[in-house]
C-alpha cells in the first residue's frame, strides 16, 4: 500500500515536499525554542532536539495536509501535485525569527482540472487538509498524556511531552491558518461550499490552539481528570 502511494508522488513533488518539510521544521524550531529554555538560555543540544521533534511533528502535519488535498482531488478524478513556493518558505523562517509566528503556506497542491472544479468538489478537497490536521491533534494529545504520565525525569517522557505538545499546537495552528477565509487559502473555498462546516472547523481549530497553550487552564483541567 505504501509503495502504491509513493508511486503516485512524482520525483519533483517528493523533492518539493522534502524541501518545504525541512524549511517549515526550521521555522517551527525557531518559534518553539523559547519554550524549552534551560536556565533562561538556549542549549545547542536542546535546539537540536527541538529541530528533530519539529521534523517529526511539523513534517507529519504538513505532509499529511498536502497529501490529503492531493488524494481527495484524485478521488474526484483530477490530477494534483504539491509545488513549493520558495518566497513563502523564506517568509515563514523570517517571520518566525522576527515575530515568533509561522506563516504556514510553504506552497500549494495544484489541481489540474481542465473544466474547473464545482463548489462542492473544491470545498471538500480544500476541507480535507485542515480536517486531517484536526484529526492528527488526537494522537499527539495521546502522546502528551503519555509523556506527562511518565514525567520529565526520563528521556522518553520528555520526548513524548515535546512531541505531543508541539504536534498538538502545530496541527491546530496549520488548520486554523489554512481555514482563514481569505485569498487562496482553504477556508474561502470551504466557506463557499458549506458555511456550517467552515464555522465548525475554524472554531474547533481555534479552541484547540487555546487548549494547546493551556489558556484559562483548559489543558491542565483535562490532564487532572485523565491523570
């Protein structure tokens, strides 16, 4: 099955996905580095760990998002490929460094439809990416719970906490950003197709962002119930 999926991803598309994956991981490393300071300072070893965790978490979030668009389009009989945007990739790193926010638009999945997509097809294909990120929040939260139960004294517990917290936050942010109903982002097309689904998805993603940041002690309260 894995080979069958890979066969549908061209060499150029794989290259673009890998480059975007690495650059987005660097951007999220810059964004999250202050969350894991040791005595108020960045430790090179810890920075390396954050980058590795970013490769895992941001990689899964970004690649699964784009492949969801691709294979949803293919279900409707269209050919689709991801193409990186070098300018937007550079912007994501610059903004992460300057303002601590990742502009998660490293490129786009181009759909080749000779006669154009109707609103339903366009909406479903567009919703598939953010929906995938929202679903990915579940396993990353499970990792966070498992790591919290183990504690930060061991390497395994610390890694699970980092992967869980970053994965939850990154997926929520990528979903929310792409659901903004502006320009060529997914949200505009989802809204034009089904406003109710759009509202449900963007509100869910926003709540998950607040949850991942433990606003109002939401995550702490849930953790206290589970653990």
